[in-house]
């Protein structure tokens, strides 16, 4: 459809490494207590680009947070792409290889579309709303605000996905809580564990 073709064009427009993997970073989560500090997004993005120099990174946000997203992208040296509609955001999720986001609808979209994801949760909420039967890692704050979640566990979780080819990541069947990586003991093709607070 039109949105998907537009999303593919966004990724293909990457000037340096058109064949590199695609990391989509969503900074918006709706509620103030789920807002992660801008500087930490910048740190994570910079780290990801050092870890994989061929990584193509796109930052998106809700329409009312465009200025914030643009500032984060500029400081991290990556692109901000406006997504005026939910369909446009979902198309970028569908065409990404990796997704990094706070707990929001795009996290569930990534799971439904089989996109490997790192998702940040408020303490205690991952038990009921965490990644389920999907590939990725979930990290939780220490209290009722994402502001208490440090950069370290997020980088550790993202490294688990960046450190292996996308095809292998899709088979890895793993999730993490608080930066701790957990693998199921079965050989199912998708992750079958509901993560718990650890």
C-alpha cells in the first residue's frame, strides 16, 4: 500500500549504508510518567551506531512531540521522520528490522509484525503487558516512572539484538527483564515466555 511504499523509501534513502539494518526509535508514550529523558535516547542511539556502523536509524514521535524528536535525532546524528498518521508509523515498524520504544501501541505492533524490539516498561507493568510470543527484550524502571530507568540495561538489551544477524535474532526466542536475558528451554519458533519482574 502507499504507506508501506513510503516507509520503504524512507529506509532506502539512507545515503551511507543502504544495505544496513534498520533501527526504528519511537520516543513517544503518551503519559508523562512514561517519558524517558531525551539525553538517554541520544546515548542509546549513539551506542547503537558505534556497535553497528552500518545501522540505519530513524526517530519518530507523536505529532505533538515533533520538536523533541527532531532535537534527539539531530544530537544523535540520525534522521527524524514525521509520522502524521498512525498508519505511517505502523508502516515504518513493519519495514524496520529492530524497534526501540517505550511501552505503547507501537510495541504491540512490533510484536504482531514479528519485529525484534526493545521495550521500556514502568515497574510491574511488564507482567501483564510485556512482550509475548515475540522476539525482543523488555526492561523495567525501578518505580512508577521511566525516568528511573538508567541507560545501561537498555543498551545491554539492544546489544543482544544488534550483536547477531536479524535472521538469528528472529530465532533467538529470548526476552529480558531489567537487562537480564532469558531464553526458554523449548525449541519453539517464537518466544513463549511471559516475562516477570526480575
